[in-house]
C-alpha cells in the first residue's frame, strides 16, 4: 500500500507534465521579407544596401520574436532558402507553402516592405496555412521615415498586435 501512493503521484505528475497536442507550438517557416520599391529613388538608383540589410534584420526579428513567444516553433528554412530568394514569394501562387512543406512547417510567413518614398513606407505580413495553401491572415502597417528604427517599430507592431495575438488579431 505504501508503494502505490508514490507510484500514483509519479504517474499523475508525468501525465500532467506533457502538454496537450492542442497547445503544442505551431511549426512556422519565416521567409525573408521582400522590397517593393515604387519610389523615384528606387527607380533611379535601384535597391540600396541599407534597405537590403533592413529586410534581413526585420526577417530575423520576426523569427526571434516568434521563437521566444513559445507559440511557434520556427523552422530552419536553410534547405529552401535559395529557392525562396529566387522566387517572388508574393507573386508565385503559393510557392512559399510548397517550400515550407519541404522543411516540415505548418505555417508560412512572408512579408513585404513597400517603399513609396523615403518618407512613406508600408510593411505587410502574410500568414499561409501550408496544408490548404490559403492565406489565413494578412496585416499591414504604414510607417514614416526610411530608418532602422522605423522599420523595426513597424515589424514589432505587426508581431505584437497580429501575429502573436489570438486568431492573428482577427475576430
């Protein structure tokens, strides 16, 4: 009788220490954000090195924030990264879902920064269900000033208020 109680307690602790499947983190592939430059500056001079670096920084920022949240397991996109960079992920008809499936993700996240001018910019984030290949959420944030700080703030806003929010900030 004295051994049954400790074994029962150990069994209960083991049972309750495993997270239910419904609470398991979703596996997400976060692809690098892409620049849509419709500015006169971009038309005249092309993409600037600092903007390319900002795209990489905000993509990494999204990955780190999602990983840190515990809501998502961020999957390494290394095996498909070259294919992703060779494609226009916003115009390829869901190829991001195909690439995300190859690395074992449940969700695909892509994004764009549209530059109208050095003063007027817009950041968009798209979340796609890999199995259905359908966009399940898309959000946008306008921001001013083409600086590291403004890009970072826009990304943080989208992450905090939509990506990490219940139902991706939807109703």
